[in-house]
């Protein structure tokens, strides 16, 4: 995994992007949202920003064991974080 | 001294160099190894652990022993493989790991202890009295060459490039692949580790497309050039993963002028060849023992015979053709020792053997070299049948050339989840790779016959080009003839009794022997990863290229298991060693990171400012005209602001424009207090919280219009705050109509502070601004124009004085600044800024350290307002309301004069080990004539209490009294005047 | 030490020389998995092995350590070997200091040379703000009885003369916080030494045995399901480091943990150059810590790779950041070559501090969340966690590591980074 495909900019080097956090699906209280994570060997759902590019916030789903990117789309299409 | 023969790589010019103080001559084109061998030098270093004398063993980067120091201290370069070092006139070379000289080495006394120094020896001893007692001595004995004292390396160049197909390795497979890909129209980069392309073709007697291998190589290179392919020699593939590969070019064979290239290919062909393997026998590390391929290279390239009377020892048919070539070069082949029984030997090989036997060469099938005989150099070989059916015999020789087969270079192919599988026909691991974009071809893929190698190359080139979107006719595979299969039979070590295993070397650089492997297994280190870590097998500078597979195979033998069941330890990047300097590029020293400067930067520097890095920004700390050090100058500059006035460059302040119909509602959610209540033309000091309720940042939010705000954020937090806002805008607020624009660099900011600030600012901006400035109340904002450019003036103060923030377009900054100076306001720097804000109890990053809540910082009343902003909900957690949590207070010395420093801890008595708080920052206040500070102190400690300042690190323990954080003008009458 | 294991000493080496093969015994291998144990420890890394050792030695319990792969194959053998106790928060510095004091004696306690080398840990300061933050931390340590020195530039230059403190620097070095008792420990030796010692006290260490679930009966855990069948256990401890997030998923307990990658690298060996541990953070995502191993290689590391990963493959651009900092500190090493780069999987908690607590069930415990700082606490962690598992109550110095602290607000956020493991 050395690149991400930004919906606006196309394939770009990983160093242009900044990971923010994994998205919990552990619950919706503020405490759960901020602190708790559900870990998986095969799926990591994340928010990233194309910080040194178009600055889009991205919703990314990856396989953390292989680095394979399964989904990379704009975060804004999902409504809530 | 051997006689020099004609070598392909050499030019007739000569050069001179020294080795261990003696002068030698060499021909241009020689490596240090070839020149020293030509001069009859066998010993080139000593091993680290047992201090055994060692010579050169290989002709490539896998050389374990002949590592030299180039140049004299302090600019010495250690650990350069003699096999790679291209000689220049005047080079000074030294051997390593010996004292005082290579021949007379006192440290060789360590050999006496070799019986005790087996694997794991360190873990069992040196416990008494303690490791530290022994460590210095042991560190000095370990470590190969001396540490360089200075680096004189020229700056490496850095290049980024793209191509369709990157081919690593320009031997037969790589050339064929590059050619096939280029013929489809694909753009090709071909990287070759050696100074010239061709790889094994250089020594190949077989014919390709009816031509000699050398002629075919030249033709291929010519066609590649015509097709626009880029051919890079002296270039290794060092790292990378899908989509981005890193190449490193190093022409001298040692750290020097280098280039690091990042290539983004669509497809990758790995044609990295194979590394010849070694076999273990007693004293196989003696100077005079070579790899067979190395003996051939030294002869063919450099015209150097590695010995006069040579014994060849191998487990495959290639040794016979090699024997013929070596004999043709004038070497006397004393014996050809083949581990295979005669039935396994190819008919053609048998013919060659018969010829040799007729000329007096001992040709022994089913035999092995049991031991290399001699002292400082090989003088003979002990040869016996592998099955022990007869007694071993001694032959006299001065060199032994060994070939145990070849290990495909799969280092790059097994990264990123690439798998390997054991190929029985070559007794080696090959890449077993399902990757679409990465294809392994040639001997790197276990192909050992030229015809197969070329075919794999062509197929890989076509497939790679296709992956990159280029389709072409399936290229014809060059026909090759005269290259038989090697018919290799795995053989790893000659018979030896357990005592002799101490001298059967597996990894010569780390002195790992068969005995070490046996002992390691006996102690329960069974897995090859454990064996590696316990013995250091494969940890050398050759990255396990020489001894890794050999060691694993012997472990398999000792465990009674198969080689594939044992596997090999995980190969780690880089695929080839690469210098730190090439990786760092120019990013160190003054260029470690770029500097951000304000539009006034040049003025500051020209006018005696001492600049300080704040994050990536450069800001004036103080001006030398006001004192020679920050403390003195800060006092002068701060004092002048209070009595008269001054200006400070505030351009680094982060500025985010928040606009749109939903801007006010959005900011209400981002800040602890509401932005929607700010009237147009007004501003408000506001605080942000992190998601967990901790204070993130503070700043003034200006309302420029009903739907337009300017949020100012701290210099150090600006980047993060922008991302923070953008995140919420793009997620929870994605349906809202808001734009966020970073306008930090669009506005220069000059803070004009002090009693005379209004008058001076009015005079500088001129009559159009007179009324606006005259009527400006505290926290009012007014916008207008100056010299045709936008200007905003905010009346706000971080100094406690009447003050204005002048936001102007950068083009105006220097002019306005100089006008203000001309009108009598002197500039001040960060030092004075800090004194002024401290006197007023305003926060900076030492208070907002990511650990404090708004309640801690005295903003409980804002929390109580109940605005449901980001982070607000988690502020209700009980820990944030406990009485031992800190609150922001002021501190002053009880005697009115003793200094105290930020970072000092505060306790309730003189001896307590439990602090109740600490001083966040302190300064001498010119306005109050004494030291003042801010502190975070437990809420349980009331104002007026005395606390002990505990500063054991710097001394200066004293006592302070807890006071209000606002030391100066507590009612803020001055700034509101 | 009891058991058949020969005592290690110079004399023993001599005896082994004459007695020959068979003198040395396997350190831990060869034990068979029993049906039932007092305690099953999941994970044969540093923390699991040290805890097992103390459970067996101090409490006489029958312990099994079940390991998915190999003893010491995770972070205990992948870290950069640094030990120190220079922490700001009292909940941290008392614990890490307990560990440092145990490191000082560990080689004799275990009869295994773990090569504790108190060569000094140097935190470089780049400006007055850094010096104040360093003073705050160092003063807190000194009040707690922990050694710490704040060095101005001249003193630092005497202590670490190899540093490029002068010349045209982008970020000047103005001083450093130094802990002389901090230093390095040979990482693999810690795993092997504890494994040997735990085995000598009767613990069974079983490699290649993957724990796949807990078996409960009436809401009580009665054992673990493994690839080698069911193993009955009165108590279960998870000491699973980089796979702790998976444990949370397995038992249905979301944890405040994200799993991140940290890489390290080593150069070719040279004679002694760097005689302490140098730690250097600078603006622009820069962090490099660097030391020289006893073998002579220059070992270095830096920030996390920056996103969750189980790949154990470091990103090249992070390696560049680390190397830039190294060459900036020590330009003379520019000609040395990186030989190996590797990575470890780190269980990063939402405040950067560990979790040592009972989880979900009365008899199930967790010792994890050590982030990238776990190696240095292994001796203290083993002792404290053994007390927790054996008695049900953690010692005072480990009380801060409760899981409930996130809900109550008692986070131990040493660096003030908040609930974001990779905030740069």
C-alpha cells in the first residue's frame, strides 16, 4: 500500500494523506464514539484527509492485514461520522 | 604474486593505492579485491568474533569478509566490500578488526576462547559484576570498521519518475523482458546493479540467436536505447511496494556521489538473478576459498587467477564448463570434486571430466571437500567420499572454488505478502507470486538454463507491458543453445565429527558455525526465526545472501526435517543496503524542514532581530538594539509597550474564514461559547475543545458580515484547527452551507499596542480612517482600504494595553510597518510578547498542553452556559471535577524578589514528594518589578496560600504565594480605555 | 533456581566445554500441554512471560503460556531496546521506575544476561518551551526520587560529543533532559530469560497454540478453546499486545485501542560512536530515536506509521523521516547503510497508557495497551499483573491502569495528544 486513489485527484502517494481515526461501530454515546473501537483483521473503516492535496475528507475501508483498499470515497456522502 | 592476464573490464592505464600502509598498483577498472588478488594479497580482514584471518570469497555485494575502510580519519568510510569498491588513484585502504596489524593481531588471542564463545555465550556470562562493566570492551571488539568522524559525501540527487515497466536486473532475463516490453511501445526503465549490463551473459559460452552472448547483449542494449528505454547501471532496487519503487545509484561501489530515484511503474519485472551458494566444510573460511563464480569473474573481468593450483567443489554440472574456462585461462585444475555420484553427472560433463582426468586432474564424483588445509592461506584440500566409503585424501592446492548451487534473489518479490515455494529442481526457494503487477523471471525465478531464462524474460516483459496497457505481438523468444541444465543435487555440508563442526562456517561474517547451529537447537531454539536471533545467522552486511539458506538447510538436517519444512527467516527490506545520506537527501541541517516566513521576515533580519523557530515558522525573539540577550531585551521591549507603545509581527496567527448561511451555527458547534451572538463588526475571545473535552485552542472570532466570520487560531495549532473544522464540515455538517478558507497567508498582521497606539495608527493610516479608529471600542472590528488594498482593524489586546490588530494584505506590510516605526513605535519580539501576556494572565501553549479542561483554565462559567459544542458532553466526567485537579492561578515570590522558573513543581511543604501543581511559565515583570508566573495548582489550594517552589534540576528553590492570574491592571482599565 | 536447568556462569561454560553435548538444556521447549491450569496466559511476549514467571514463582500457581506463534516473536523482539522511567505523570513514573529498578537486577534474578546498559537517555530540547516542559517532567521525577538532569548545551556537548549541535541547524539544540540510569536492554534476551525462568518454576510454555475463544459455564469462564483443544483454566490473562483489539472483538468487548505499526531499522555495524540513547523530536512530523547496539549497528526508530495495520511492513516515507532526523543529529553517519528495517504491531490506547485490569468476567484479565512503550515495563508489569491475577487486586503503582479510567475521565495522557494514537 503506497497509494490511495482520491476521488478528486486520482492516485496519489500515501504521504499526501493523513489518517484521522477508525470509525467505531461500538455505540453512539459520546464516550463510545470517542474512545471505543472494534478491531478486525480484515476490515478497518477509517476517516482520512487528503491533507497535502485537495483536503477532501475520505471514508476508507481497508484490509489492515494486507493494506488492500476496499472503499475510498468522500466522507461527506455518509452524513455522520 | 600471480601473473596478470588480460581482463575484459580493464584499461591499460594504471593507478596506485595503499592497503594497510603498503603501496600497490592496479589497472583502471579494477576493484580493490581484483587488484589485491592480482598482487597476491590473500588476507584482507579478520572475523569479528574469533578474529580468524579472512580473504575475499566472492566477487559481489554478498562479500562477507573482505570489508575495508576507505580513507583516513576523520572522513573514513568503513565496511566497504573490496569486491564492489572501484579503485581510484590514491585511495587509502585499511583492513578491519585487527590490532595493531592484520598479520600481527593481539586481539586474535580471542581465538583461544573460541571453545567457549559459541552461540548464546553472552547470555550465560558477564552477569557478574554487571554487564556495564564488560560492555565497553565488548563494544570495542565488535562492530567491524571504525566510526566515521565526518561525512564528506557529496549531496545525493533525488529524482521522481514514471514508467510503464520497471525491470530490475539486466542479465539475460532482464534484457529480454525490457526488450519485449519496449517493443510493445511501453516506456521502460531497466536497472542493473553492475557497472554494465549482461549479467551472466558476460561469462556465457552458449550462443543466442546465432551470436555470441556478448554480441547479443550489445545488440539488445542498442535496440533498447533506440526504443527510448532508460538503462541505469550501478543501480539497485532497494525498496518499494505496489506502485512506487526506490532505486539507488552508487557508481563508486561505496558511499559517494549517489542518486535516489522513486519510480512509479505500472508493472515490475524482477529479473534480479541468483546468488551463488556456499557449502560448509572444515575451515571453509580460510583465505583462498572462493565461490566458483567469483573465481570465474576475477579471471574473465580482471584477468586475475585466484590461484595457480585450484580445486573445484560443486554439486552440479556447471562446474565442468567452468573448469574448462578456468583451465583455458591458465589455471591448473587440481581436482574437480562433485558431490553427485557419477550416474547423476551429465554425459557432456563426463566427457569434459574425462579430458581433465587425462591431463592429470583428479575428477571425483560422489566426493566432497572435507577441509581446507593450511595456515594463513589455503595450501591443500582434504577430499573424501561423501558416503565415507574410503579414506579422505589430501591434495596440494592454493585455492578452492566452491559452488553449492544458486539462491534466487527473491528479496523484493516476497515483500508485501509475496509468498515463496521450494523448488526441488534447483533446491532453492523461488517467489510464488500471484501479484498482477509484479513478475519474477529468469534465475530469480529458479530458471537455470539460458533458453528458459530468455523465455521467461520475454513472457514477463510482454505480460508487464500488457498490465500497463500496451499490447503487442508476442515477441519471439531468442533461441539459445549450448547451455545444459545444471542437474543440481542439494548438498550443504561435508561430513564432520562434532568437534570439527566448530570450524564448518555457515555465516563467515558473524562466525556462525555448524556447531553453533547444533548447540542452538539443543537449547530449544528450534524455529529458524529463533535460530537466526540466537546465533545472528544472516544479520551481516550481506543480508543473509551468502549464509542464510545454507544455515537453514543445515538446521533442517540437524532437525531431521526437509528444507521447505524449516523454511528461511523472513527477508526484510531494504532489498539491498542503502546509505542514510541517500535516503535523507538534502533534508538535514539547515534544510531539515522548510521554513515559513512572514512578509516582514526580511525586515526583521535586516534590523537586528534574533529569529526563533516556532513550529515551522520563523519569528523575531527580540531585537539586538534592545539588549544582547533575550531576557534583557525582552524587559526593555515590554516596558516600552506599557509606557509608550510598540509593534509586533503577528502574521503567523492562523486565520480561517468561515462563510455561508450556516456559518454561525457551525461555529456555535465548534466553540465552547456561541459565535451566533457576535454582532457584525464585533469579535469575541473563544475557546475550542477537543472531542474529549480538553482545551484545544483559543482565539478571537471576528464577525465580518452576517454570514462571514474570521476565526483566528494559535500559530502552532493553525494546521490542525483547519483540519478539525474541515472534518466536521465534511461529516456531521455535510448538509450545511459553509465554506472554510485558510487565509493565514492572505493577511499580514501587525499588532499595534500601547498608550500611543491609536494616535500613531491613525496618523499612519491617514484621515480616511480617523473616525473609524476614534470610535473603535474594545473588540470592535472595522474594515476599509489603504493604498487600494483591503485592511481590517480589530481592537483587541493580548498585552493589556490599548491595542489594535492591523490585518493588511502582505503587499502593504513592510510599508505600514516602516511607517509605524517611523512614527515612533519600536518593534518587539516574542520575549516581550510573553512578558506582556503573562502580566495579564493570558494563556499560551504551556497552559493549553492537551491536558487541561476549560474549567482548569478558569473558564467554568463558559462551560456552565451549556452550549452543546464538540467535546462538551465528555466534560461532565467526574475526574474533571475533583479537587486535586489544577486551576490556573498566578504566583509571586513571597519575598518579592526571588526568581522562579517555568517547569518548577509546587508542593505544600519543603520536603513533600507530592506536587500540588507546577509553574507553567514565568518572567521578570518590568511593570511590577518582580518575578511573576502562572501556575496550575490544585483547586483545594486557596488564593493567598504559600507554596514551595521545587526545582531540583536547576536549583533555586523558593516560596511563592498563590495570587490571581491577572498580575497587572486587574480591571483591564488600560486596554478598555 | 530449581529444576534441571544448569546455572549459567563462566564456570558452567568451562564445565560444558568438557562435558560436551547434552550439558545445556532447552530453555523452555519440550513441555506438553496439560488439561487444566490455575492460570492460562495468552501470549508469550515479554508481558505474558514475565507475568507467568511471577505467578509461578511468587504464588506457586500452575501456569500455561499459550502462544500463537513463537516465544518473543512480537514486540519484545522488535523494539529498539530502550528502557527509561522519565515520565511526567506520577501514575506512570512510579511504575516505570519500579521497572527500571528491576532491570538493574534482572540478569542476576533470572540468571540470564539481559545486558542492561545504563548508558543514559537524552531527550533533546530545541527551544525554551521544550526546556520548560522538560524541567516540569524532570522535576516531577526528582521529587519522586527518580534520577534526572537538565543539561544546558555545553553540558550536553560534553555528554554526547558526537551530536551536531553547532553549525547551520534548522532547529537549534539548546539542551536536553537526561536520565543516566536509562539505557538499553538486549530485547530477545528478556523473552528468553523469562521463558527459561518461568519454565524452571514449572510453567508450561506452548508455542504454535492459538487461543480462539473462551468457554463459559453459567456466565463464568472455565477455560479457553485453542487449536490444540480445550484447556481448563481458573483464570485467564490476555497479554496479547498488538492483537489485543482482536481479543476485544473475540470476547465482545470494544476496547479503547487501535492497532498501529511502528518501524525500526539498523545499519551496518561500526566501532562505538553513540554512547547513549538520543531522542529527537522536531516540527514537521519529525521524530528519531537512535542508539548503537552492542554489536555496533546504529538502531533507530520514530513515529508510528500513521494508520491501523497488521502488515508489519513499514512505509518508506516514514523511514525517510526517521533517517532525516538521524543524519541531522549525526551527519557523520550519512555513509552508513541500512541493512534491515522491520515493524511491530502496537496496541495503541486512547491516552497512550496501558490497561491492566479485570475485563468482562471475574476471572479474565487484560495486560495490554502498552502502545510503543511496553518493552521497558516488562519486569514491573510481570510482577504487578501477577499480583492482580493471583489476588484479584493490582498493586498501588498499577492502580491508574484501570480500563474504567476513560469513562471516568482519569486518563493518563502523558503527552496531551488526546484520543488519537497518531496525532503527529
